[in-house]
């Protein structure tokens, strides 16, 4: 009943087509179609509707929802509080979690470390990327002993499932999904149809046995998890491990989570003995400095649900070229250009003849709009060459007409700034409605426009 067939798959979005075409009709990308051999099972169509055996008690495909045991199964807590939080409170039995990240960022380290720390359950770590010796060396480096940790260096899903049946692990980690190969599909490992099939097999295994499965996945150049987009739909949770290779800090972010909030994130530091949880990120992100330097402003940002104080560094210099340069690291370049335009138009500053360099310290990337005010003040501080006092921080979004807009969770931001010893925080006047001033020891300065901030600082 089956025959070998080939089909064309868009390597970008996973769209399947019988014919090759230059442009994918689904995602609009050019030159993404690759022919892959697939083996299609054509099942016997059940065309007869005549014998409905629904009345028989033996039918177990259709379930009465009322009869389903709705109690939430107990989650498996890992010793890693950051990972637990990112997963929404521990590992859900039978869940399929996809973890993406650039090569070398520390995905294998993170999951090897966590699996080794889970000494009370049987864990199977399937690696198609490293040999047993390499993993052993890494485990020795992490200095964790665990005799319930098993290793399988295999890529064929058929063999993997045979081994799983023998071992009956309570947690399975696959490193990586791009190396797996299903014998039912002819295409090469890492191709769209292989990834789709092997993920589906893993999903079936996870759901039927209630075993949690973690799939580690590679990331393409533009930051998406390699493989079809549908991969993200097939799994319950998608995590992303990110960070700058040149810095030690790593952020584990939730992109999708069927069992919890996507606003959570975990912060780690890569050390000689693996990843270390960072429980107080603000302290490390603000550089210790003795003397006051111009061009530095501290922003009270939120990363997910967590307040975090970050240091914004700006350098504004006379431009030597005809076209002034603008560079931003850790901050959106277009947003920087927008803020410069606001300063030019509303404040009368001549940034048009200046080179502007902006950097968020610590190698992290901030997308919270509340960082705007600190960016703007760092730019002004460097422009004027006047340092901002080290005990001041900022939280506010800047609008196109130079107004300082309200930001969310202002109380948490103020509380964090206070905890870290700041004495003054500039916030939007429109945030003041709640009347936070009395509640904190830190001085809360409400401002409505960029000019007001300028007048108070310089
Ligand atoms: P790895 O987990 O192999 O990355 P991925 O699986 O995401 O490709 O991490 C590799 C990097 O981590 C490598 O550059 C070395 C570094 N590392 C440490 O700094 N300390 C350690 O204890 C370990 C195990 C790795
Ligand atoms: Mg790896």
C-alpha cells in the first residue's frame, strides 16, 4: 500500500509541494525548495459510514471529556530554579520541549548539567553530536556524580525507541533534533521532512508514556530554529537560549509555553564548571566604577517578569566623515535613530554632525521600551560631556514629540532600584497616578518632557 515518492519542501517554512518552484507560495522566500525523498503511507480509506460501533463500550478513541481525569499531574522540579521558572514551574510529565540556540551558546552544557543533577530519576541523554568520551569529559568538568544518568549515542529513532523500551527512562533529552533519522523517511537527517517525522515520533512517545522529552535544536543565521515552523507548533514549549558568545551571560527565554507564561526568563553565567544561575542580575550588569564618567545612564528595565537594572553607555563624537555613523549594540538601531531625531527636533541638539555609538553593558539585548529615557540621557550626557550621578536611574518610554510616556510595572522597577541602593529614579509623570512617591525611600522624580529631564540633570 505504500510507494516511494519525492516532494519539494520549503526549507524556510516547511511548505510541501509536488512541484519545484522558485518562490515559496506560503512564506514568499526565494530558492528555498529542496527535493526530499519521502515515503508516503497511503492508508486504506475508510469510506463506509455504515457500521457505527460507537455504542460499544470498546470504542476508546472518543472520550467523554467529563470522564477525563483533570487533576494536574505533578511537575518534576529540577534543582535549577531558573529552568523551573522558565518552564512555568517545573517539567510537565509528557511534555515535549524544544530548546533552540546558536552553536556554542551552551545548550548541551545546560541540559547535561541539569540531567546530571536530577539524581532521583532515570535520565536518558541521546546525543547524535558528541561521542560518549566527549560527554564524559564534559560531565567530569561539571563535577557532578549521578548513577541514574544514561547515555545513548545514536541517531536512528528505531534503535532509540528499542533502547528506551529497555531502559524506561523518566526523562529523555535529545541533542539534537537535526541529527535524528527516522527509518520511515528517506531524506537526509536535518531535512524538513526528517525533522518533522522524528519530532512527531518523539511527540507520540512523550504523550503515550507521559515521559517529558527535551529536544535541542539548532538555530539558523536569522535566529529561527532550523527546520520548519510547524516544529514549533508540534511541541508544547519552545525555549531559546541566547547571549553574546564573548560575554559569560546567557538568557533562557520562553517563546511558547502551553503550561505557563511566556514572559519568564532565566539568567545564567558560563563558568569553568558549567552554567551558574544568576539570581540577582542587576548587580552584575552595572559596572563598578569609582569615578563619574560621562555617557553612562542606568535604566530600570523589565526582562520578562523580572526587574533588571542595566547600564547604557553612549559615546557622541565629532563626525570625521560626511555621513555620521550610528552604531548600537544590544539596542535597536532604528530606535536609536528615532531618539536622535527627537533630540534634534525637540531639543535643538546637533546630532547630525556627530558619530553616535551606543552599547548596553553585559552583552545583553534589551527590548523593553522603558530603556528609552536612559538611552536619551546617556546620549545627552556624552554630548554635553557631563556625568550623570551614579545614584540616579531612569524608567520611561520616549514618544515622538519628546514626551516621557508611562511604562508598565513601575512599582517593581522602583523597588528594584531602591534595593540596589539608587537614590533617585526618573519616571514618567503619567505613571504617577498610582502615587508611589510616599511608599519608597528612594526619591521618585516624575517628568513629562525631555526638556525637564535635561534641565534637572545638566
Ligand atoms: P555547548 O554546551 O557545547 O554549546 P551548544 O550545545 O549550545 O553548541 O557549550 C560550549 C561552550 O561552553 C564552549 O565554548 C565551552 C563552554 N563551556 C564553559 O565555558 N564551561 C564549561 O564548564 C563547559 C562544559 C562549557
Ligand atoms: Mg551541543
